[in-house]
DNA sequence: CCGCAATGGACTCGTGCTGATCCCTTGACG
DNA sequence: CGTCAAGGGATCAGCACGAGTCCATTGCGG
């Protein structure tokens, strides 16, 4: 490193704090194929396409993802052999999300690693989601927005442990959606994906679910009532719950 | 298209709100070369490297950006011919930011386009930066953090119009830095870049500068005092100022 | 005065990815 | 029962880009 015995000279300009790590970060996340697999998995886990639902056709999806059909097909093939997707040919065919995801499928990398970025994710999520809740409550929502929220809230309430993570994520995503900033929605989707990866490492208990349900209801109520402060604090409280859980289990 | 007379069948699953536009977005921003140019410009405009300062050497920077040295060099060459950078060979050489940026350099694309995403950026920025200010105030800052903040605040106060945008950006970035979440810092840097592009289209008036200076001081004071609410509201107020300005000028 | 170290600059090769084109499969509809 | 539309599957040429290697330039230290 530049640490010990930086030669002598030339006036080192920047003490180089976090700022340039933020701007001199990797341009590409890596391999296009891997990135595509990640995106598809993100769509599944966040419940953007429901189990049994159909993905957009390759000829439409590939350009949207900015990859070639060949690359997209490779990614789909990978997820097929992993048991996540299923393709049917012919008209009205397509690529479908299998209703029952592979049981033992925890293809994540080495588990029980100490997530160095735990605090990073949690802090970032707090800022994004609490901000989204507040922003959503401050807007005048359309009828469709309201129904979207209440519908997802209802679907989430009382769901079983098998579906909870996905439905929960979908609801949180909906809060960001109605905040009216696509960039914010994207950011929430991403941070949610990162949080989900961590959550996969800890158990999901019925008491937690019940607790979450109540907090969800409180947040949605505040949003529908146009109460920004309430929505923000409700969401912050909700997030603090899982944050504590994660800190506890992941030490 | 699928528009008129969607045939009949097969149960359309998703009304497709904003969520899948968030997840089925492009994998790569495009061309690696263009992306690299953008990043370097971002570093300049956000003041991550000061005028006269030196960029990290190519052999170090290229891997950090995840591009080859060839691609990085192409990007640097472009910015050289555009008058932003200057390279010197030999030991203790390097690539330097020219002290006086090209006067007529406003290489942005067609000006006076109606920025459809204006509200998106402003909303997103509010969430990120107000959240960052609050988070920063809620942390126990190190001595270095405090000095970093006060130093940048001092540098910003009373700066001329020529430097103001850059120093202002650098200060806002510092607030995000001390919030302790690298992801948050990255997001703020990105949204700041987008805002700057819009700001380039409107004039920068001395009264605005003076106003901003006072608000900056208030925010930093609140952060140093450990007052999250004050920091958040101060930042929100500050951002509301530029937001109004932008909405006014860009109709 | 010589050599070394650190930087930018140029070249080559291998390959992952794109874009285009074609084929295969299936169901609806006349 | 034939045809067409809409989807997945496959193949191939071309190229952008990454990795590696060497050259050119500069200044410092001995």
C-alpha cells in the first residue's frame, strides 16, 4: 500500500476518504452472464414475478436488460437446471417461475461469513426505506396506488413462513413505488436484495411475522392517511426490528 | 405491439407497475469507454480530485474501475483533448486535473431539453441527503470526521461562483461519508452528479451562494452537535431551495 | 554519470458478448 | 387440417475489451 514510507515527495493531495472509493468503484459488476442470473433471481426473490407467473419473452427482456438473447438464455438455462424456472415452447409458451422453489436451494456462497458490510446495508436501508415511506405519505396517491398498497398488505398479512420473505419484500417495494421516484424504487430493490441475502442465514419465526404484520399495517395506514412523520417513524421502527435480529444472529 | 387487442388469454399476471422497470433495467450502462469517461468527469465535478490534483496512476485506477488500462487510457485521452486533464510522463509524473477547466466546455448533450426525470432526481436526492444528514448526526464522529466536515465547510463558505458547485458537492459528499455507509456515499455521489447536470443549465447567483452558506453551516452545526432532527430538517430546507430553483428554471 | 523506479504509452492475443439469422414447437383460428 | 403467430432454441461472424508485455520518459539517489 501507500502506507508505510510513502517515499517523500510531490505533495500527496487527498487523504482519500470514502469519497473516491465511491466514485472510483467498478464500472461493471463483472461477467454479463452472472449479472443476468443475479437480476433474474432478484426478480424472483422480491416477488416482482410471482410463483407461477411468466417472465417477459426473451425477445423483449434481453434488450431491456441490455444483454443479448444468447446471454439471457444462458442465464435462464442456469436457473432452469437449478429448479427456479421452467420454459415452455410454442405460442402462449414462455419462461415461468416454478410454484415450488427448490427446497434445498441455498446456492449462496459460503454461509456464516462475517458480513463486513452489515452495518452498511442496514444504515443504507434505513435511509432509503424510511425516506420512501415519508415521501409516499407526502404525496397524493392515486386510487390505483392505494389499492396496490392495501392489496399487497392484505396478501402479506398472515402469510406462511414459506412465502413471507417474498411478500414482505414486495410490499416494501410497493411503498417505494408509490413514492413516485423510479430511482428510489431501484435503490430500494437493490438494498432489499442485499438484506434478503443476509436474512436467508437466520431463522424466520412466527412471532416475528406477527410483529411485522402489525408494523406493516401501521406504516400503510400512515401512508394512506398522509402522515409523513408517522410513516417514517413507523417504518424506522419496523426496520429496527429486523436490524436487531440480524445484528444478533450474525454477531 | 402488445397494445391494442391483447389477444385473449393466459391470464396476464402483472399489471406491471414500476417494480419491474426497477429490476429489469439495463445490466451495463453501455460502452465501457463511455462509462469510464463519465466516472472521471464525476470525480472532477464532485471535487473528489481537486484542480491541480493528481489521479491515481493508471495501473492502480484501471483495476479499481474494473476496466483495462487500454480503455482507461482512451478515456483519459478524450478528457485530455477536451482540456480537462493533463498527463506527464516519468517518475512522479501522472495525470493531473488542469487548474482552469475549459471555459466553453459545456459538452453536455442538447441543452434546454425538458428533463422528464426532474422530480425523480429531486425526490431521490431529498431522501438520500436528508437521510444522510440525520444518520451522520446520529453517529459518534471521530475527530478526523469533524475536521473533515469543518474544513470543507470553511472551504465552501465564501467561495466564488467558479468553484462553488464543486466545493458544494464535495461538502455534501462529506456529509454522506461521515454517515458511515459506503453504499450511501456512492448513492449520494451519483444523485449529486445528476443534479449537477441539471444545475449547469441555470445561473448561479451570489444571493443563492450566501443563502446556501448559511444553510450549510446550520446543517454541519447540527451534525456536530449530534442533533439528527435538526440535521435532517436543515438539509431538507437547504435542498428545497435548489429544488425550487430548478423547478422554476426548467419549468 | 549511471542505474533504478515509477509513471504514461503502445502493441498483440484471446475471448466473452452482441447481433443477426435461422429452426423448432405449440396452440388458436378459420 | 392447414396456416399463422408467438414463443423458445441454436448457430455464426464480428468486435469490443481484458490481460499481458514491452517501450518511452522522467527524476532521484548513489
